[in-house]
């Protein structure tokens, strides 16, 4: 069956495992989602839920002892056609064309994404010449234009500076310019504002949203902050212990969260909690080597039912209203109990 014309990325049953002394541990287990052109999809969850590993897997950047153990990642590129990313060899030219070409990534810590011994402008020029046919002089002009486009003041002067000479906000803008050097179809933003102050965070998020709108690319946003999701995303997938537990449009999901974990995330954020108070989720995320049976969230869930939620395998995602899926056996009962009579 041909893919929908606006489909850019499809991820099916993705699994990422790590070899340990206790055996293989699944850090990402059966993740599936689709991303459409011009849309922003947020992967959200607590630290350690597998969202960053999922994004690294999309570019085949998982390092040993980790590896992709199952699933398929398919990019439906308008420039290069259908690309089965999971089927590419590590030394294949098409994989290098995907990395930093069709798909670019903005990392959460710009100092680790930029070379400390090369001028920031030269790094952008190198990325441009790697993915475009152009002279060094033309690439320099394009690099300066990119710095200007991402809001870097005095771009001609900043071109010749090194990463340590720039503020955190300017470094992140340079990283965004570097990611845009190949005119990517998909931009992955992995916690792009973690190391920045609140004012700069707002500027960077506004910049990414504006660039996405102007360039027409899709964005996969990795974050733990539902406030950022409400501001930036069109669709959201909530992850817990390597699995997606709820997915839908941002407006619908934030207004009517169905999974107890999503409800807990919303209650723990005062700006999105109607009562204005902060109610933390009970307990802590268990280790990947000690994932509970049944629904992995049940030890922390106020709605857990003994004998039902703590037994057997994990609940699968299933439809829950138009455009929504949820992995909770009691979702209908919880929703009914929350609806006023």
C-alpha cells in the first residue's frame, strides 16, 4: 500500500537493547509512530524513559553495547524517495545522506555538538559543502546567511569565533544553523533548551517554531516539559519505561489525558494543572532491569487494580477516541469516573 503523500517518517515496533550482565535490557520496547510533513511531534516523558534513545535510533547513532534489536524506520523523502533506514549498512552512502542531510539533529548541549578547535563558521561551511554542490566562497556566504536567519547578531564577526567565545544562547543558535545547513526535511530537537536560562529558552523555542513554519520541515521534539509541548507541538506521544503509553493531538491530549501517567505529568506542572498546585507522581521510575509485570506504571498508579494491572504483559496501545491511542486497561473506567454526573 502506498504511503500517504504527507507522510515523512514511519517508525514500526522499534526496539533498542543493551547487553548487560543480567542479559539484554530493552531501553526502547515496541515504539511505533508516524510523523507528517509540516507537523511537530513531541516525545515526552521523565528522564530515562527512552525518548532520546528513540531519536538517536532514527539516525542509527546507538553506540555499543546498545543496538537496534527490532522494528523498522522508514523515511519517505521527496528528494530521495523511500529509505529504509534500519536496512542500510553502516558504511553505505545513503546512510550518510540521511544523517545531517535529509534528517538533522539539534542536541541539548551545544558545547558537545560543536568542535572547540574550529571556528563556528567553518563548521557550518563544512556541513554545507558535504550536502550541497557549492564552492567554499559560496558556502561561506550561505553560512553567514544561516547565522543571520537564526538570529545571530553580527554574523560576519561571529563566523570567525570559536564556541567558547559565545554565550549559551548563541551557541545553540549556531547549532540550529548547523542543523539547517542541508535544508533537512526532518529536524530532531533533543531537549534544545535544557542548558539555557528561561528568557533564552523562550527565544530558542520561538526560533525553532518559526523556522519550522517558514521552511516547511517536520520537527520531532524531545522534551520532559509539557509546558513546552503545549507551546510547540501539534501531536504528542507520552513515553514511560521505553514504551509509548498515550498518543494524540496536543489540544485533545492536554485537555483530556487518558493514561494515569499523562494525568500525573499534568498534575505535576502547576501551569497546566487547573488547581494551580503541584502534585508530584508517587514513587520513582524503576530500573530497566526490574520492570514490574503487567503495566509498568502500576506501582505508581492511583488507579491500579490488583490482579489486573500487575499481572501478565504490558497493555498494548489501542484506540481511545478519534485520533487517540492509550495503553491502559482501565482507561474507560477512569474517564467515566472523572466525568461529572
